């Protein structure tokens, strides 16, 4: 049979390499360079083959931080939007406080 990626049984080595090339070795969320070696071993501490936990469909290659972040938010888009709003509201406050200090 075709060789399967060590990270998940849902992706072949060929598909992994295609995805890697398509993403130019960058995380699909933050664009960090993925620490992928020559492909002889797909084990890497900072690369995750991200997939939908409902359908099992592979979404892309992510750095470990972005993959963990999605996992912590349980892939819940509404919670992610709430987190963005929270960060934005606090960022505005920080900018206002910084402007007062100048």
C-alpha cells in the first residue's frame, strides 16, 4: 500500500508533501515556517496535520501553537470571535493608556 504519514493515518506521504509544497512550508494560520525536514521522517515537534474533528477532513498543516490554540477553543468559531473581540477591546484600552502617558 501507499506509505502513510506518521502524524495521522488519514493522509498519505504524497498528499502530505503536496500540501507542504502548496503551503510553502508555512503554517496555514500564522505563516510561521514549519520545521519540516527533508521528508524522510514526518515527525516534527512544530508541525500538525490539522483535521476537522467532526468529519475527519484534513484542513491543512499548522504549527503546533496554532493547532493547540484551535484545540483549546474546540474549533468553535463563535468562541474564537469572542476571543478576538476581547483582545481588540483590551488592545484599544492599552493604546488609550499609552497615549495618555506620552
